[in-house]
C-alpha cells in the first residue's frame, strides 16, 4: 500500500511538473514519442481520486468514538469516490492497451503508465474485497 501511495503521489506531481517545465522552456513533444495528453489527464485524475479517498478515509477513521452512533457522514461521502474512479480506471486500462499497440511514449513512460494502471486495478480489487465500493452491507 505504501508503494502504491508513493507511485500515486509521484504521478500526481510528475505530470503537471513536466508540463510546467515544457511550457517554461518552450519544448514541444513529438506526438509519436509521448503518451497522449488525454491518457495523461485520465491517469492524473484517477490518481487524484484514489489519493483523496485514501486521505479522506484515513481521516474518517481517526476518531473511533464517532462510530458509536453509526457511520460518520464524512465517511459515507468518501465511499462515493471509488465509484467515481471506476470509469477512470477502465479508461486508463484501455489507454494502456492503445499506448502499447501504437508504441506511443518511451518504453519507460509506458512501463510507468502500466504500473500505475495496475495499481489502480489492484486498489479497486482491494476496495471490493473489503466491501468499500459504495454503500454496501
């Protein structure tokens, strides 16, 4: 889980930082050798959703006395975030196939994209296993 958070934070910081550096130095990417912007945006949004869920869920569990009267409302709101992340995770998976099939981006870029997408799928599987996808009984 720590590895996933480190990679999620890295992806969350890397893509905007790279865009800022490219813009500041007036660099243009050659379309064939970089990951498409839509794929990068999807990966960034999905990463943000999972990190917001992880932080919000951790904060929601911080006071065990709140559970005496039921599930806190803030925690119920946090359970919606993984449901929002499902279509983004699926899109990220589809982009992974497209990126490899069209040989877009460097090999390292594609591997990082694959690893991050694999972590998204693993996170969803874990959330399903622990009954944390939406409001389940």
